[in-house]
């Protein structure tokens, strides 16, 4: 099978590629049996799929001999290409419905609201809670980085493949969130821009109803029916999550060389510890507001696994909103706004503890003193810089650029090349914390708004996924 057709077009030129594709199909069938025949709980099946994906990824690495550059091994490149068709194709399927779901959800909330002050209050409290939690995440990154001494003893990288992104003034970033072209906002996944447009359109339709209920009725019926259709579509797509997470995680593990992971092992350990600490802080925030963290974990577990394996905050948005509204008793308006806002600004992982941890890393590598001024500056820069960071894989590089440039270390950006080389490994916990941050922020905001249904929150019988026969 050593010809262009098999090697470049079909991407099946090695018997090992065929073997692993057969294994993947067999595991897919196993998931089908457990989920649809044995009727196991959705979250349990997703967890099993995640475990199988981890084992499958390690198996590919083992058969390849744990190479330093796995993607230069023909069968690994071929196998992961086919795995990506399933995993990344699923993420594209989810992201396909993000724009209409957000727009219809916001309009549906606006046209059905009773009090005109509700939206203004929601916006203020969402910003306060979201940005406050980013500041706490930055502190978490700084503390963990200093305690573990990330960067101490690391080789000084004078030149690297990493290049800093172009930095825009924060005022410009905020201004650009307001779309001058709604189609462009859809293409760029400018969620806040879509929320702004949808809110104004919803208010315009609400105004029609205020003047003439009869004239507004067709629009009301269309939006309400469209909202129900989008929710049903989201549920249909999310039902295939157990298969997708397996392919996604197997792909991530298979594509990373073991040596590249070990090179920055201390940073990886520090980042995962910071993620755990920040997650515990989120649970503490819920407990302070009288919400049982154990109930929250049980109900949001599947969403967390999707975030961990997909590495896309935007891709998780439909499931995040559904988990909040269907399982956790959050008002539809709060869920749509806070979760949508959280995909663009205030991400506690990618734009919170990660850039803070990276600043400590560079400080230690360059032997720059970490004094009170540096700490305060880091917290401020990371918090403000979290505005406008889009929730899609890879954009943590922008947060790193903003953070390092903000504290005067933009010239040392090449030093983080070894870390960015293993970005998928560290992007998983970052995205997880982005999504759990949106979940907990929405719960806290809704609690303050007085619209949280705590009976629904504590009702363990509520289930996001409808079982199929």
C-alpha cells in the first residue's frame, strides 16, 4: 500500500492503522451496547468513553515506541487523522448550533421578560462575579507557581517557535466586541456581539408587542418555537458525546511525544494543581451561597468531561446552557447570558491561572524578582486581559501574550516555546475550568437575581439527556 492513493488520499497505508481503526469501531459498538442496550447512565457512559480514549491513546504511543515526534510516524499520523474526523467533527457539529442557539435564546428571554430592569441588573452582576473570579484565578496561578518554583532550573530558551500575538488596547478590544457586521460576528464566534445584537432585536420585538400584541404574535410564536427546536437539536447532538470524547482524548494523547511532556513536567503538574485548587474555590463559592457542591458535581459531570476532552469553551456552550437550565434550575436568561459572556471574557483557565502561572515561570527562568509590585501588576493585567479572549482551542496563546507584555516581558515570549509545544495536554484542564467557571458564575448570579430554582437544583431525578430506546 505504498503509493500516493493509500498514503496521501485514503490515509491508510499501514496495517497498524487498520488495526487501530478496527479497535475504535469495536469500542464504539461497546459504548452503543452500554448506552442504548444496557441503558447505563449518560454520565457513566461518558466517563467510560473517556477512560477508553486514554487507554487507546497510550496504546498508539506504545505501539509506535513512544517517539519524540509521533506525527512523523506514518501510522500515527494516519490513525489520528481518522480519529479527528470523529472527534473534531463532533465539535464542529456542536459549534454549528452555537450561533442560532445563543441568538434565539437571548431573544426568547427578552420578549418574555416582565421587568425592564432585569437585563441591566443581570449584566452588572455577571461582570462583577465573572471578573472577580478571574482575579482569584490569577492569584491561584501566582501562589501555585511560587510554591512549586515553576521555571527554576529550566533551560533558558533564547529562540523558539513561539511568537507573541499582536496586542490590542483593552479599550479597542471592548469596542470590537460590539459588532459592526452581524454576519462577521457569527463567523468570528463573537458571542458577546451576538448577545448585544439579539438583545436589541428582542427589545425591538418586545416593543412591537407593547404597541400591538396582535402584530407581534407571529414573531413571538416564531421565536418561541425556534427556541424549542434549537434546544431539541442540541439534545440530539449531545447524545453522541460518549463516542466523541473517546476519539478526542485518544487523539490528544497519541499526538504528543512523551519526551516533550517530560521536558516541562513541573509546569504541567503545577497547572493541574492550580486547576484543582481553582475548582475547589468554585465549589466553596457555591457552598457559601447555600448550594450543595456534591449535587453540582453529579449533575455537571458530563459537561465537565466534554470540556476536558474537547478543549473548546464555545463547543461546550450548548451543553453548558442545557445543564444550567435543565439540571441546575438556572433561569434561561441568566444561563444564556452568563455562559455566553464566559466564552469570550473572564475565562478562569485560559485567561486566569494559566497566564499568571506563565509569568511566574518566565520570572524564575530569567531570575526576575517576584516582588509585591510584580504580583499586583500580574493580577491586574491578567484580569483586564481576560476580556476578549475567545473560547476556542489555542487562544490561550493570546492570553499569554497579553500577560507577558503587560508586565514588561513580551521580549521573553520565546522562552515559553516548550510549554506551548504541549498545549493540548495543558489545554484540557484550562478549558475544564473555563466551563466550570461559567457554570458556577451563572449559579451565583442567578442566586443573587432571586430567580434560581433551588428545588430543581437539588432534584437528582432531573436528567439533561433523554434516553433513547
